[in-house]
C-alpha cells in the first residue's frame, strides 16, 4: 500500500509558529478561564525557560501529574518548548503505580497541580524533584537537576528511530502487570495532526477534550487543536459521562469536533441523539463500533461526518480511519492507513495473506513509536523488520478488501457463623468478662432443627448480679448480631476429664424469651420464622410484642426481611412500612393489609449480555481512562500461617467457576456495551518470594479475568495474599462472600451455590428500570430536590481548585467503649439504627463546621432487593442523597429523628439511578465539585476484618488507593467491640490535622447527642477556617 510521508517538523516550532499567526485567537477554554494563543504561548515559554534553567534539554523526561486542566496543557507545552519530553502520570493513581512509572522513567522532575506535590514526592524515587507548576512559574528555578538523569540513554531504540526527538512517554498496561512506557516522537504527532488526509484540521474548529492525559486520544485532541489554530475546550469527567451535562457543554460551546470511545458513544446515542446535532465531525474508537448506534446518529444528524478511528499507542493514536457514509448492518470497517502510515497483513510465518483472508496487522511509517523505554527485549519482540522496514506487530487480526479497506476480526492472543456474620466466640466471652460481677463465661452455638444456630452464653455471676443486666450491658459493647440470644447463669462451668467445658452438662436455653402472646396465625408464625432466620434467633422465642429492631434488626437485615416478605407471602413493603410496624403483631397486620403484589422469582438469564445498570456508568468511566485505578478494589489477606499455592490456585479456580461475574468481560456489539461470560476463566495467581510490589494494576475490561491474586511466600510461614478486583464485577458484599468462600474451598468444603447467577440478576435489574416503581421513585427524588441544594461551603486549608482533584488520603479513629456505648444507647432510646445515629453526628458536625442548615450527604445502598441476590458476587451498589433541612430551633434529637425518616424514605426509593437523577435535575455543573453533594457517609454493618475459619485466624485489610471521590468521605466500621471511623479526605483541600479535627468533632457530637439531645444543632456561628481553629478549644 502506498506511503504518504508527513514533513519532518518539531512540535515546539509548529506551536510557536501558530501562536505568531493567530496571537489573539482563543486557544484554550476551561471553565471560566479563556487563554489566547499569545497568552498560552507566553505562559508555556515562561515554564520552558525555568525548565531550561534547571538543565532540561532534548530527551529529558519531565513527569506531568495533572487532572484535565489548563495547567496540564501548559505543562505539556512548556516541556516541549524546553526541548524535553513529557510523561503523563495521573494524580489519581495510587502511590505504588506512580512510583513504578517514575522509577521506570527516571524522570528527574515532575510538574504537578496545586496540592499534589507532597503525594507525588512521597512516591517518587530519591533524587526526583517534584514541583507545583504555579510555584515554579512564580518562583525561582532552583538548583540544576541531576545531570545523570537529564536524557534517555542511547540504545537500540534510539538507533532504530528516524532521528526525530522524543515528544512523550505514555505508559500502558503490560502483559506482566507492569506498565510499559511507549516512546512517541515528534514526527508521530506531526503526522497525526498536520496535513492529515482523514480530517481537515482548521482554525475554526472547536475540540472538546475527552481523553485523559494518560490516554493517547488526548494527543489528537490537544495537539490537533493547538497546532492548527483551533480552540480546545476542557470539562470534567462527570460532564463527559452524563448525557444532559455533555449536551449542555457541546451545545453551549458550539463544539465542532468530538472523539468518544464507542461504549460511551453508544450510551449517549441511546439517551439523546440530539446531543450530536451541533457537531461537524465525530470520531469514535477504542472498541468495535455498533452499527445500530452509528446508523441511529447518522440518520438523526445527516450533516455529521462520522469516522471510525483505529490505532495502538505504539503508532501514535490513529493507524487507520474510515469515513462512515452509509448504513451498515453487520460490522463497520476500520478503513485505510492515514497519511504517513503503511500497513501489512501477514500470516503466522510473516508472509502476506491474499485479499479477503485474515492475518495479523503490521504497521509502519512516521507514526511508529521508538519502542518501549528501558525494555529492549519487548521492543525487539514487537517492533520487527518486514522487507527491511521497521514495523509494529499490533496483535490484531484484520482482512483487506480489493480497495485496501481493512476490517477488524479480533485478537491473536486470547469461626462460627450466624446468618452470614463471622463471629469470634472469644470476643463475646472477653466482652462478658469485662462486666463487673461476672467471673467466668462460655459462649457457643446451639443448633436448631431448622439448621440455623443461635449464640448462647453460660456465665458465672457473683451474688447480687442478674443475667438480664448482663445482656443489657453487653448490648452496649457488642453489635446486636454478636449478642447471645440467651445468657444463662450457672454456679460453675462443668469440665470434662480433659479440663474443657463439658457442654453436655450445661443447661439448655429456655423454651421462650419472647414478650406478649406467641404467634397464633399461620402468617404470624411465618413472620416469626423469618425474623428468626435473619436475626439468628430461635422462632420459639419470639412473641407478638417483640420489636424487630430491639432484637437486633438493622438496615441490612431489614432489607433482607423485605426480600423474604416479597418471596413469601409475596407482599412488597418498604423500609418505612417496617419501621412503622416494628413488633411482630403490628408487622403481621401490615402484611395482612398489603396488596397481594407478589414478586416472581428472578428468571434465568437469557444470554442477552445486557449489563447491570450500575455497570454501565463504571464502564463509561473506565473507557475515558483505562489506566485509572480509581475503581480497583485491592485487599490484603493474612491467614495466620502458610498457604499452599496449588491448593490456593484450585480454590480460586473453583471460586471463579461458581460466580459468573468473575468470568465476565466487557465488549461492544451492534446493540451496546455487552457482558460476555466465559465458561471458564484463567486464574491470575502470581507467587513471589518476599514482598510483592506493583500488584495493583489497571484492568482491561475486555480481558479475563477481572480478578488478580498475588501470594507472598515468607520464610516465617506468615504468607500474605493480595487480591485486586475491578469494581465493575464486585462490591462490598461481594468481598465478604468471596473471602468466606475462598477459605471454605481452600479447606476442601463446598459452600451452597447462589440462588441465581449475576447474568440473571443483571437482566432482572435492567428490566426494573421502567414501569410504575421507577416512576414512583423518580417523582420522590425530583420532589425532594425541586429546590436546589446549596453548595456545602466547607472551610478548607487550601483554595478549592477549579477542577476537582481525586487525590486523597485516609485517617482512622476508633470510638472507645464509652463512645461506642453512646451509639448503642441513642439507637436503643430512639428505636433507630447505628447508621442513623452516626449519620446524625456527621451531619451535625458538617452543619456546625459550615454554619449551614441545608446539608446533603451521599450514601451507598446495597442494591440487592431480592432474597436470591444475597449470595451473588457482582456489582449492585447505587448511591442515594440524604438531605437534612435544619430549622432554627432544631436540637440534635430533632435532627436524628428527621434523618431516620429521611433514610427510611431513601431506602424505599433506593433503586432509582443516581446518574439519572443528576440528569433529570439538569444541574449546572461546577467542575470543582461533585453533583448534589460533596460529602459521603457509609456504615459497614458486618465486620469481616478478622475472623477464624477452619482453624485459621484470617484478617482482611482494605488497601487505600490514594484517591478520594469526594471532599470528605466518612466510613464507619461496626466491629465486635467498637466502631472505627475512617475519614477519607481530599488532599487538595485538607491537611491531615484537619481530618483529625473533624473526627474529634464527630465523636464529640456523639457524646452530646447521647447526653444532651435537646442541644441545638447550630448553637452559635462557627469559624470558617479549619486551620485557624486547630489551636482553638474544641467547641462541638
């Protein structure tokens, strides 16, 4: 095929020439900031001068750690104007990945946005200088950089290049799990955006940047605009994935050129095809295009030019393009090579295949990367000579028609347990032995005929102490699920010949402990059995006057009970209904009055491949930045001893076989984003001697599996297992299921199979996205936010950046015995759950901190409304917004009861998608904030951090990825003897000392809520600077 070579030129020279030609034209728009070419060039030149003064020269690598922003573009331009090359590093990456990239690149300098420098510096190798861009521009250059690291070493990659200088090094995922740095030269970018034959670049175009800096689509967008006199517009990620917000951005700025990944395009097309009506050119890529969606948009927008853009990073963004000028039914070609590129379709022996036959695509030309930084072996493997010309082996299978148009055909590579709660019996006994007057105890499980069990504690009491008092005191120390159903006093604990407690001699539990008359009707008896089942009690001990919540009911168990009632007797009740009908008798009457709205079992999957509604948004976010680790769920598991790799691999294999979510990959077809479930999936288990590093890596959602495991072998025998799972197939409940089943399988046991698979759950959930229930939920949420929520004016240590940063850190604080007692005391006094008590303390702390009376807090909902979903691994979680409007004279108790009702109503409408709410409200976007709320709260009711399993003491530690999706995110963990508060905070806004101050505020508010509930929520104005209050007396 013929080659069209682009003229050799440098990016710095081309940008300078463009700024001289059109100095007053608008170059860049970000939020309210608008820079002309003259202004942008002056700012970039000032940076280049400082970099040069530091010693930067050709081949010097400069890291740039920014979110999408004007500063990011200045950093790129300034680096290139200094003749150096930039290395994009997302500030949202966790520390380990940043360290890996900076360590591999040996970049002597990293430029970053405001507030990011300490985080990057913590990850950077010794000798790397980390500077905030604005500080560098406003200060002095400082001492020169390390001379030994100022240039990329000469090597075979440099010799193989055509002599063009290096423009950037872009890190992509490697097959070994380690990122690989693709070295792209100036010539490759010039060939992409100058004198192109696939698109007519001109000065009257307006580009919207959709690609993250670490994603090579940004190369086309940024350089395509700025080397041709066009305007580059920058918006935040939420805008990019929310149809209404994206439409407003496109139409408001009169955007003419847009690039989207095909899955994101499909979603936008499904929601509103008029979104594309103002564009001139739409480029789609990153995956196979959907004929149906492309046809739909072309029909609705006949003026629109639609291009399919294909290409690997190793060939500078686009290798081929195809202009779609008619409807397609089966597949859309990827087209012909762009100018400056040649392609070859070869068989396994490296020989050309005939027209129409399938072979591997090889590509050559001026777009070809120099190779992989510091990886000559991989460079030699992937960059090969074909007829004496250097080519890149793409690994993609294609065929060519007689006109040279290519089509894509795929790739060449292809404890005791009570109702789900893990309980350490020793923890119960230890809590008992802390009670005055109790000298000995023995807690064990008594099995029931139904197969379930309940905790029973036999205790030795000093004279004058009663068993009833013991249970009441224990409830203030332990979560409800750990409190025994019975505390039975004995004179002494009987021992057998071996000196162990002889359970056969212990008196059995009493036949009843219920209050009121026993259940008398079939419905009452059914409810008693269901209560007993979800609470881990004995049905014979439940009376008509017993209160579900006093017996240990929580939001979680309430949700389970609602699911059980939906199945049998087939009534749909909401959380509010059960909070109002708390006793067994009242609940039986409510169920009896309910309409016979019976829920059918979840039908088996049809194989449609439809994703769960919650997976769609996550997939779109991943497509925008495939290298991001924001949605990884990494955990570390210690099993109190050695783990056999072969047994572990077998257990992991069986675990993946049991749960189809773990055998799922995501692709696009003509119909949309699709789940593809494999019959089996490989187990990605790596065994290392000593400490593992870099085990948290991005996932390719098109490749199996979406779970990885790394086993550390240690001479001490204390092996460590690391697990990394993508959130798109996993949530918090799934983690508990996975860890529990993994050690069951490792021990040779086979847990009960889940009632349904995730594919069926996804189809069922998608079907529920329409109909009267959704309409009812939509009416509720739209009414709830008919008047806008004012922004939460948090006093911060640093000015809020114009573009919200996702970098964060976390600080933990345990609530002591007295503070934990306050939580349980308030919950019992008000007949509410610990969630509501802790939420109230958090909300009141925020209100006092900001001096505001209208507060919105986000919170997760489990999204498992059907009993068949209880044991299913998968992604189900949705977000709701809890709004507190605080009257002038409201006390803390008033706020508590208000939030109890608010939470109950939210539970009833929890399936309404949060993204849809944002879209329907038509909110004006503030790029410095999240939509609707800036703070988050969650309570984990079930502790899985530490438990015993088949003789092993297992501990599970969540690994913090160094990110924060909100300004503040308070996570409360309900543990056997205490609550632990973990405050995740944006390091762009807050110092660690401020996070500690906020946690103390929550604890102090809890004390006040328990001891003085009539105390006003806002007793007096509050200082507006966190830092200024650090030395002041705490006044909450």
